[in-house]
C-alpha cells in the first residue's frame, strides 16, 4: 500500500492545494497528513476506511491522517486541500 509522506508532499509549507481530474481508479493508500477533497464536477466513489461513498459535484470529504482511502471516477474534477496535522493547531 502506498504511504504518502508529509515531508515529501509539503516541503516547508503547512498547507497545499491541488486540482486534479480523475480518469482512473486510485488504489487504497494513506498519508501522514489530513486531506479535504472538494468535488468540483462529475461523480465517482470515494472509499474511506473500507466504506464506499457516492460523491458528486459539491460534495466534500474529510480524510484524517493515517486513514486508508481510495477513489474511482471518470472525468471527476476535484480540489485536494492537504494539511499537516500541526497546521490545524497553529
């Protein structure tokens, strides 16, 4: 299983915002940071902790650090907001 490391993702920042268009299945993975996902368009399935959620435009998903998750969707556009856990307490 892929584990995304905070130091490889953030550099010296506490927050990173990225846009992505999903045209594939993203295998189950986890990371050392918090992820908030906002669905801008399209629809798909987000699996968090083994529970599947149908998602579509306007939905927002919170994934805590260390929590396994995956997604699938074709043409689903979303924004990732990635936060170091300590950023939330500053």
